[in-house]
């Protein structure tokens, strides 16, 4: 089984609130189907989940009654995004069902807790693809918090022990410098914790060195001696399909743990 994270930067336009990249998602779903891979999908929130969450600091938990409508609206927006992703999977002839994080997860102080995996296992046993997503989840000590797709990926790795883990983003991988401002930047095809520590992280660059570096840290946490985690550019047609078929593609692979 392969665990796939479809990043919010690929499936939505993060610069415009509630903008779904329908054509890109349709193509990616087709590539997953064509690859023949048995998969579980987690997707990000992109412009559906991050805008209100950031505006009302939902990641910090309950602090102001004015946050409550934002909690409800963010959950609504994320479910709408998820249904659009599910629709594209069904159109690609992939039997997929939505598993909202709040149906099986709680949080406590920001830590994700899975009380009962039965829903997930039941779907998988029947050959149905569970689809999960980043969302606002209730927190035992903070009232609520943000359950990220990357957190879900870590939990699912512990549950399913997938043979391969793929993070689909809108960049080719991790570079040693920001390629947008440094023409001599080089793509790092393999990353270990030691190499990652040497990579400069510019907090002003969210999607290339800052954001991707944080993504790589999450990926390193779920590597094992038998399992690599791969970051691939889903904006390039055919690249995800080739990767899932076991072909070599432009990407960055995390190895060796954190």
C-alpha cells in the first residue's frame, strides 16, 4: 500500500480563497488510477483551510468567542473541498470515501490522538480508499486545534506501515537555496537529517526553502530502514504516475529518519 499526500498548494490556488484546481486534481486522480497502486490519500487545505485558520489563530486553540464561527466555517469549507476531491476520484473509477478527521481523531495539547481506527480499517478491508484531510479538530485541553495533513500522515504510517510514502507538492523538491532568487541553486535528490541541518531555512520563503524544509522534517520522521518518503512535483503531468510505477523521476527522497 502507498500513502499519498496531495498538498494544498497543488489542489488549490493558495492565493485565492476557496479556489479549487479541478483540472490538476482530475489529472492526478487519473495518474493514481493508471498506476494501479493501492493507496490511501490525505489532502491539504490550501485556500479552503488556511485563510480563516490564520486570520482567527485557530491553531492556538480557543481564546475568543469570535473564533467559533470561523471553526464552523473552516470545517464547512474543508468538507466542501474534500467532496470535490472525492468526486474526481470517483470519476477516475476509484472507490473513495471521505473520513473527516473529527470522526476518528481527537487532539490533546496539539497532539493528534486516534481513539479508534476501526472506520479506516473497515474501508481498507473492503477495497475502498479512505480519504482524509487537514481540518479543525476538537482538542481536550485547548478546545480545538488544527490537525494538519502531515500529522495524519505520521499516524497512518504507524497504522498501515506503507511500503512507500509520497508527498505531492508544486515544487520539484528541496533545493540548497531558493531557486527563484538563486540561479545556481541545486536540487537535493536525497536528504538525511544531517544534510537537512546544513540547508539554510529562510523564513521569508514559505513554499521553497522554508515550507519545503518543514515538510522534509515531517517526512524524515516517518522514514524507516525499509521505507523512504518522496517529495514530487504534481504540477508536472505524468510525474506522479511514473513515480507510483517505480520509475525514477525528478524528486527529493528523505532517508534515514530524523
